[in-house]
C-alpha cells in the first residue's frame, strides 16, 4: 500500500460535505401490511438495460437476475461452481466434450418443464454474435451442441477450454420465449412479478422451485436514486436493507435497528479513460495521471481506509491472478507526472471531464478526491454527474466520454470474464483500449489448457494494462450492508450478486 496522507484538510472536507446530488430520493412508501413474508430492499438504480439476461450490461441488473435465472451450474458464496439445472456433468479427458444431465422435474416459472431444447436454445442464443458481443471467447469455441436424449445435452468444443464450465452459468430460458426483455421466465428461487419504472421491481418466491426454497416470500426492490436519502429511508423504515452504503452512512446508522455487515464489492474501481480521445490516446498522459494520484488517500476518505488497492484489472478474489506488485507500477511521483505531461505537449496541463453515475456515492466521492489530486500537476478535472441510464447509453454503450469513475465486475470467477473486455475489437471494450501485445497475450491465454501457462499469459495481460496505463486504477471497495437486525442469512459472494433466497426473519 502507498503511504496514506491527508493533503486537503478542512477545504476538501468542506467541498465534499457541501456537494449535493440533485436527484429524487427513493420512490414510494413501504407497502402497508408488510410482514415476515415480505422485505423491501433498496437498490441504487432501475434496470434500465432491460431484463434479458443474455444481453444486459449493468452489474446492478445482473445481481437481481441472479435470483430469477439459473444456468446448468451456479456459483455459491464460497466461489464454488455447483450443478444447478444439471444434476451432473462430465468433461472428457481431452477437455473438448462436456456432457450435462438435466435434473428431472425442474420447471420454469410458467410451469413448463425445462427441456434439452431449452438449454440448447439458450446457449446457441448466447453464441449468436450477430446480436451481441463480437468476441465471446467461450461461446465462439463451441463446435456443436446436441441432445442425446430428453435429459442429456452434449457440447463439443473446437479446442479444449479449462474455463468453459464457468460459462455454463448462462441463464436458461424457455425456447418458446421470443421476448425475454418483457416476458421474464426463469427457474430461480424467485419469479418476476412486475416493474414500475423508476419506482420498484416486485419478486415472489416460486413455489415450484427445484432447490431449497426462498425463506421470505415477497421481495420489493425499491429504487433509491438519491444516495443522500438512503440513511433517511433506512431509519424511516421504508426499506429493510441496502447494500453498499458509504462509511459516512455506517456512522449515521450507529445505534439504530440496523446491523452493519462488512465484505468487499469484488470489482475494479478506477478512473476509466477513453483511450481513443485526446489527450488520453497518448500513453504518457495516461501514465502522468497514474503518477499523480494516491489510492490510499482516496481509500482513507471514501471508506476509512478499508479498501484494497489495485494496480490492474483484477481484484483479490481472483487469487492467483492478483499481483500486489502491480500496485507499485505508479507510486505517486508528481515530478514524474509533470515531466510526462510536458513531454506529451501539455507543460501547463489540460482540462477534461469525469462523467460519474450520480446514484453511486462512493464513485462520486472518489471523483471528488481525484479532482483535488490532479490539481497538483496542473490538470483541471470537472465532474459531470449523470443519471444511471444516461451513463449506460452515453458512456458504456456510446463511448461518448473522456473519463469516468465506476467499478467493473465479473459475472464469472475467471480471468477471461474480467479481461476479454479489453481486447481491441471486443464489444464491451468501452475504453477503446488497443494493444496488439495485449490481444496476443489474451489469445494465448484462452488457447492453452496448461494451467501454469494460462496463468502467466493472463498475468501478462494484467501487466500490459498496468504499464500502458489503460486506466487509473484505484481499489476494490469495501461493501457495507445495512440490514434490519431482525433479518439474517445475508451472504457475501466473490462475484457481484445478491442472493435474496438466503434471507430469513430471525
């Protein structure tokens, strides 16, 4: 860790305390008659990117759909891949043939039986790159998929792939459902009931669930777009739980009816830079910004120092891929930062905007500290607060931005899930990173079946992202969960999900 220090004193504290986010608070009131059969959970944004699990972009949507949809296998809170809709799977010795035996009697939320045809339809739909990501490495490797009987699906790969099983967390939906964005039919412990835009999403426990049933029958997900109102909503009793509150909100809730649980967010928070626009198309400028910032100072302010510093696009839950040494690629060096700017043609600095989704308080606070730190090298950064749907459309999809502060997660506990987005022609490469060396290292990683070689290739990818300063890496944020003291069962996962089925009233 870089040495933490307070540079800004009362001035910065005053700036941060007086910043106000001008969005409406949580919509609606807690339903009358709420009982031990119901819970209201606050979430920071609506599911603006839709409800189709195969094409959603936002982690906040994925973590909700985790309760509605399931794949052939499913992660548990320990990070293990367990059989889900498949009761068993067998991988051939050459690593190219995966045989899944479906559970008997599993039904979708409309009561129809899950069939081999549904599985084939769902996987082929994800492999259809014409409607989505032009590089989905796992699915593009499928040579064929067939059913050998009503309960057996065989997937044959072109080349062996040691990470393929993780891709089978892909949501299975009925082959008959031609409009999954509006007709939500999964197999999970909760079924979708309704969505009121910008207000709430209603879920209900599915009585026909094949596994351990949910303990609380009715779940209302209440949209809380204004982070400044979250503490008031909790203390007022209109929500029972809120994930990822800030350190300041933790202090406000001391002595209340809420228990505070602490884990990690399992994401890569960074100031993501659009590598295709000036001046960030110059590696020297990107490196200068990396030398200018002090992650420990950011963590001290944003989360009382409880984050984990990151130097590249992987977080500690990924175990063998996490390299703490990359945290020191750019230890703070203001003179070096100024020299690099001068070499790049910016001896007097430059101005740019940081677009930040206003409903995520930790990212807003991080951006505010970054603004102050960058002043030290003559760089004038302005914060552009936008609503979440605007961020998705303009920044993530449209790539119309200079810089942004967000956290990037992984839907699978594989290095590929985190790193394929930075391949030059990947549809999710929203920062427009373009490196022939990176593309080659990634291609080598997914081509080998030797674990040691694959690990080294992925570490090469991470080293390239760090040394080429693809982004200004900061931290894996801590996750503080406020939950009514009468409710138990909350579990942290090493991926970005919320498991409502485990919750229960004490």
